[in-house]
């Protein structure tokens, strides 16, 4: 049974915050995705099923909005605004990722929302937060990732910094937004007060990496090392006959590696190579020799044998190898789903396992699929009223 059954969240977010609404649904919330009548912009972002752009075929939208209900509503229209405020009266949480001030301009600012529902929790996810000199700056994922500091240490040290794939900064921010929402929900259950959660994507990125904390503490700046560990060698990605593995060897593992790697260079058997600092000073020499060693093996075979010898080594998975991995399958991370347009597919479920069981996955909603249901059951509108709203373009 979902752990937080009985709560309602209205999700007005774009790509920056939609993972937050997904997490709240996974926790047990009923989540209504409020979309403009033409569809949420994320429905127009790829990848798409069979590479054919379609409002129902966005795989990104499908994952980030699985289990939500879809309500089409033009909140810039006076009647659309009034309908949203009527839903606010019943909601526990409103999630939004508009630029600061936009909701105020629509007559949906925090004071208006709180007047309709004093207990409402309002969670905002923006690039730089609701306050500060940069609050109005435009900040897509790559900008937030860069200004959060993490990009500066990503990539080959001989090349410019690189961005992480996908929209990692948005996902980090959504996790923090969900956490902040749950904390304020807990406090509201104590004192009955609604609160505002202000999440800056830049700040969530900065909080993830020790480089910012290190500089704040002692002024030391971390530089790019590629996949090479800053202090340990060999600790890098190494090629195999069919892919790559990540090998991590400290003092505790060096002797074990030498025992397994019986034809290692003779000098590696000297006692000085047991010292982490010495090996790090000679990482180029070590890496060249280790690369020749790892190329003899298939990734899975090498990782299995080294793990059995007590040496940290694991394959660098592709999506195919990850899904086929026996450990992933044993833990049932992927669950079956069925969609009118996408057909049958597998979807990643909520990662935590509670009391030995995983929550089943739910498909994403079709555009406006629940509009009539929500307006009639929650707001008491007649079928005729709903049809008028459709004709006026409000829903």
C-alpha cells in the first residue's frame, strides 16, 4: 500500500520539476498534472517511440509523469484560473517551476493561493531560486550544471569541461523538492501551517559535490581528472575485450591484485608499490600496464573473478547489459506497463524496496485523459458545463 495515501498534489511543473511530482506519486500521493490544452511542452521532447514525434509518444514524458492524472487547463484564462483555485482548496501541495513572478502575474501568487487554502504547501523549482540577483536569469540544465560548479571537474583534463547526459541538474533539484515537500508536510501535520519550499537548481548541484565544500573550508580547488581517481591508482576505467570496467585498488587491494595478476611487471612486487601515494605518483605507468592486463578479459568475467578475489571491479554497463544483469532482474527493478500508444513496455519502478516489496508502476496519462473526471467529481461541474469549457478553449 502506498505510504502517503490520501494526499493531493497539483503539478504545474515543466521539465525542471516533473520528477518531483513523479516521486510524490511513488510515495502515494494523487498527482494531477495540469497541462495547457495543447499539451505539456515535455510531450514534445524526445526520445519518441519509434522516433516519431507524437504527443503520446514522448518516452521522457511517459517516465516523468507515470501514474499522474492529466487535466488540461488554461490557467491564463479567467475561468481556468478560477477552476485551478477551486482545486487548490482541496489540494495539499502545489508544484510549480515557472520563472519567479509569473504566477503572481497570473493572479496565482502565494498570497492568493494561501487565501484559498491556508494549509497549502507551495514547492517551486527554478534555476536560481525565488530571491537573489540572479533570480530572473534564464538557466536551462546545462547552465545550472555549469554554475553549480560540478561541470568544472567533469571530463578529460586536457579538454574543456563536459556536461552530464540527460538533465541531471533538473533531477537533482526534483529530489530535493520532494524532500522539502515531505518535510513541510510533516510539520504542517504538527502545526497546521502551509509553507513555501524554494528550490534553486544551482544550489542543489553545488550541494552534491565535495568540491564546493572543500573550497569553502580550505580554499583548495579540485581539478578535472577524467575517470582517474584523485588519490588512488589504479582507480580508473579500463578497456576489456568487449567493453570497459572500473577498477579501484587501494593499499588493501594491491597485494590481492598482484596475486591474481601473476605475470604482472616484476617491479610491482616491490614493497614501495604498496604505498598509495607512491602508486599515485606513478599512475601513468600503472595505468598503461593495467590496460594491457584488462584487455585480455571480457568485462563480466574480469569483474566476477576480481570480486571473488576481494578487489573492487565492475563493468561499465550499457542499457542492454544493465537490464540483462541477473542482480537487476533478481531485484525486479523493471516492472511491466501497458499504454494505449506505447504498447507493452518495461519501466523503472520506485528504487526503494519497502518491507520486501516494490510498488507496481503505472502508465502515464493521455493528454487530458482525466479532465472530465476531475471537473465533475472534484468540482461538481455538469457534462454540459465541461463541454462549454472545451468549446471556449479553457480546458
